[in-house]
């Protein structure tokens, strides 16, 4: 899935996603954010209860660096 995605993974910092998608395990989906979140690379940074929107980001610079390094080899 990650090999097929042609974009900058830096956009993951501050990504916003509907709460129902965070529980999704649909690996056929084009949205990789739930998969990356469930793998532990992203964490919840903020939540808007009214809209059920979560703002995600890397928990710290070490995790972000590890993820970005991993993406270089994919």
C-alpha cells in the first residue's frame, strides 16, 4: 500500500480524520492514515467532539524520524 502512494508523508503531521475511520481496518482503502495510526506511528493530538474529527500527528521527533527513514526504503 505504501509503495503505491506517491506523496509526501510529511503531510501526516496535523492530518484530520473522522473518528469512524480510525477504527477501520480496511487495508484496501486508499486512505492510509488509519493504518499508520493503528501501527502506532501517529497519535491523537486534538479532538473536536462536535464534528467527531481527530487531529493526528507524530508523538515525537524520534518516531517521526523513524517513520520517514522507513519510508525511504519502501
